[in-house]
């Protein structure tokens, strides 16, 4: 009579845990680096801060332009303001005038 003896192998016990580790590693990687992951959240928050500062600068520029346009509306048109802006745009002055050039940062 022939008998077969089977040796106990540990590989069968390691298949399920190794598959679980592989799945957890895959999903863990994508939870951090994926499109909606943790790293993307921090990157989007930093971009939102940059865009907010740019928006604030644009709003400040708009308020300044609205104030300058308001000075040129009919009824509030100041002749000196109009004269100053026209001379500045055309780069012209009268012969008897003194022109003082100021740097842009001094205004």
C-alpha cells in the first residue's frame, strides 16, 4: 500500500494577507496622490490662496479705475484732471510750463 505524505506549506496561509496588503497599498497610494486625494487638497488650497490675492489686487485696481472714471463723468468733470490726463497721454506741454517727472512708485 502506497501512502503519500504531504508537507504542510505556509504559502496558502500567505495568499489572502498578501492580497489584502496589495489592495491597501494601492488604495492608500491613490488616497494620498490621487485626483481627489490629500495632496491634491493641499495643492488646491494653496492655489485658492494665490487666486484670492490676485482677485484682491484686481478689485483694488477696479476701485481705482472707477474712482478715476467718476471724476470724468459729466457734471463732475474737472478741467485740471482732464488737462493733466491729456498731457500725460500725449506727452505734450506748453513752452512756458515746467514739467516735473516723478517715478511711478512715488504716486
